[in-house]
């Protein structure tokens, strides 16, 4: 007999329910939001006894909800204007300040043929299929981050790339938080890439240090057959922030998908990537470099789902952990019965620099087809003393020798970025992290 | 004053005594060879001189131009002019050879008070030295030693030696794993670097290398110390008679 155990609601859970139910809920997304609120009220924040959240107990890490951010004033816009995360990659920028779309910091003039960019509110007026997409790709599965984001659905952007359009200029979605008091910020971005279309999407997250703000952003990608999409994500939140995010992708037949994530920010962060191989012969490369220091806690969770035959997935994640930081990598590859000839390879490597740093690596394979190739690897280690000695015997001082080895460690992941300008910009951010370490 | 002077050097790794009172002196311009049976402590001597932290020095001194080496960090020793050519050069995936060379050369130049080389000057410098050693330009584009053959790795060591312009070069079994052609190229590279202000300590198990790098002085090492010192003819004697006489020596 199952005993119904009703868990006590935490302060944060009550605050979320109260704050989000008080928001106006316009049509056509009212039902969607109400359902998400109901689900959240029922299931709440995940904790360590929920398998997927074993290492990132949100009940403990998220004690209180910060108040919802208000509309940004002129001062907030001016502060956001100073943000320079990946400002030099020649991208078309779409900027959100404290969760609200900031037209004055966005570059939406002269859109290329086949490219449409709309605010979520505008897109909802013209696209009756959008609510269905916003409801999630796998609605049967509960995820607290997704539920809260949906319950708060208001601001966002919808990027529509017409079939066949080749959009060379990267499109950069910037999520900037400003100010000195803690706020809660939500955001949703949807990217639809039409058949045989091609685009590069960059997403960055930044905010002030020493402010315990909380962000929850979701990027939803719908990639049609034969399309090609590059995603680069830079999470550079302030050092007290709590960052929750997802990149949800569904790819069509013969599409090509490359994604890279640089993670250096936030006190606590969790990024979940549910990736559905919905068509045949898809090639996907999902990679990331995570650089942590102090007491940062960062969780990267992948759920790669091969539902159709002939898919190839490569996952390469590098995590560098200094001081007392903690990293979590969970990588699940599912190969469903129809997904014969799937070729999946996943590697997560961690470099422990701090004596008290901790890495939890959890690779998982669930294979239901018989003609597949799948492999996963996970390593955790310190810098190799023999390598260090070799470099030092050539006159390279210790810190510099360490930097060279650390850079080569995460460089392998950064090298997977296709666009050279973006790759250089990401590398220089990662090098800045190293430089800060070397003078410590 | 000798260029390199080692007096009564004692060292151990964990609880094992390996060097037991080793002394030798190399003058500028000289090439000394150390020969000895396996396990006599030859490689340990090279690591202790270069500053590998696995070894604990328990007694004695080692000086370069009169300056204490043993209290210096490995990179400081390199900057002072000590160079160790490794018996087993390390592969460093992900670090481009050129980046490695430039970082090393400029670190050493900076410590010696010289100006850092500009990129074009540096490239010219490396290409010229690489050509002398018959090193393919493609090798320079690869990560350090990754996928290199045994011979390529050893030539790469000599290239680094040429780039860093050391005063005292220690070659640890540079001949191991080389065929005769590779051995000749490496030996030529070393001979080209012989100079009146530079000393060499060539550690080898076989006399073969010394046909190509002709030493001024040959030492025999056994059980952690020098047990005999002579001229180049000593190497030939060892080749003929083997090390049996020294296994029980000391």
C-alpha cells in the first residue's frame, strides 16, 4: 500500500506559488500557466531523493524566492548597456534587462531575408501553434524549473528562420540582470529553424557580483529536417546568483546541431539539456567547458534521446574545479528500440585543482536497440606532476605551467565552436578566468 | 671554478637511498660522460640536478657557476642555464609545440634580463634551429611530442636545448630507443651546440653514443657514486668488458 506522504512546503515554494499566481495571465497562455502552477503546487522543488536532482538539492539551495523584478528603469538600461559579454563577435543582439525586453539595447533593424524576430507577446498573436510548443516537448515529465518558467511566462523572444534561409550573422540573446538588490528573473526564448535553413544562436547570461539574484531561463529549439544550427552559451552570472536554465531541443531528420556552453558564473547553477533526436540520421555535438572557483556549485545535466535510426551524438564536457567548488555532470543517452545504428559517445573529464573541490560524474546509457555503438567515459584527476615538471624544466614558472595545462584541458572543448570570432571570444573569457587564478 | 660542481651528493626517493655521495666537476667547454649499469642512479642524478620533487636530497651540494642549484625551483634552474634532455620526453596533448617553445623561451629570456622575442623573430629563430636538426615544420604544428616517434621526440629535446641556450646540458640516455640514423642526427645536433662556454654531461648505458659525441672525460657510476674516472678510452674498455666489475664495487 502506498502511503501518501505530504511534504511540508518550503518558504520558497510558498513564495513562488503566491508570486506567480498573482501575475496577470492573458490568453492564449492562461491555461498553460495555470497548469504549470498546479503542477508546481503539487510537486514543488526537487530534492536529493529525486534521482535527477540528487546532487543539486534545490529545496536546500533555494531557501527563498527573491521578489519578482520590476520593469527596468533608465538607470538599469544604462547599467545593462555596459555589459560586454561577447560584445565583439559581430552579432545581432536581442537584449533582456531584468527579464524585460529592452528594444533600445537590441539590434533588430535590417533583418535578413527569412529571419523573423518577435517578442513572445507579438508572436502569440500571430502564431496559434506557439502555446503548444511553449508547453514543452515532453509534457508528461515534471521539471520544477520548466514548471516555474511556464507559470511565469510573460517576456520572451521568438526567432523564426524560414526554410532555406542561411543566416550568417550570429544572433545573440543577452540576459542581463542589474541593480543591487536580489530579484527573480524569468525568460523564454524560442528558435525555430526551417528546413535546410542555417543559423548561429548565442545566448549569454550576466549580472552583478555580490547580489543574490535568481534567474530562470529556457531556450527552446525546434530544428527542421536538413537544417543546421550552432548554439553557443555563456553563463557569466554574478558570484552570488542562482541560475536555473534549460536548453530544450528537438531535431529533425538529417539536421546538424552543434552546441557549446561556457560556464563560469553563479553561486549555484543548473543547466539541463533535454535533446530529442526526433528524425533519422541526425548529427549532434554537445560540448562545454565549466570553470569553477570558491564555493560554486554547477550542475550540467544532459538527456540525449535517440528515437530514430542513424543518429550520431558526441558529448564532450570539461570541468575545472578550483578551491572548494563542486561540479556535477549527469549525462544520459537513451537509445529507443527504433534507433538502430545509433552512434553515441559521451565524455566528461574533470580537473581538480582545489584540495576540497568535488566532482560528481554520472554517465548513463539506456539502450533498447541492438545494433548500436555507444560509449561513455568519465575521468577526474589532478594536474599531472610529470607534465608540470617537464614544463618547469624548460623554464616555465609553476603558475604559468599550470595555466598552460589547464588551458589545454578545456581548450579541447572550446575548439569545437565552429565560428572563429565566437571561439576566440569564448577562449579569451576562459583565459581571463585563468589569469585571475594565476595572480591569486 | 667548475661550471657544474657536485660534491658528496646524496638523495633518496621515498625510503630508498639512490645517490650515496656522488662528486664530479664539469668545466665550461668540456663534455663528460657518465656510464654505468642499470639501477646505478644515473637518471636519478639528472632528475635531482633538474629539481624533480619526487627526490629528496639528504646531503651534499650542487652548484652552477658557484651558485647553489638545490635550493632553486626547476624553472629557476632552467633560467640559470641548466638543461635536462629527458630520457622519456613527455607528451602534452592540447599544448601546441610553438606555444610551448615561445612560453619557455620568453620565460627564460625574461629571467635572464633579455628582451622577449617578437613573434616574427621567434618564428625565424625556431625555423632555423629546426632545419639544422632536420625537424619537419609539420612537427612544430602538432601538440608537444604527441604522436612523435622515438627519434622525433629526442630531436625535439635537442631543439629545445638549442632554443633555450643553456650553459650546462644534461642528456639522460638520449640514445635510448634510437636507430643509428636518428642517433647520428641527434649527435650532430649536440656537437653543433658544443661551445667553450658550455658544458655537457652525457648519461648513457652504451658506448655507441660516445662514438658520435666524443667526451673529454668518462665517469663510471655504480651504486649511487662515481667509482672511476678516465678519458674516452674508458668507454671502450667498458664496452669490451661490461659492467660486471662494477656491480660489486663501492
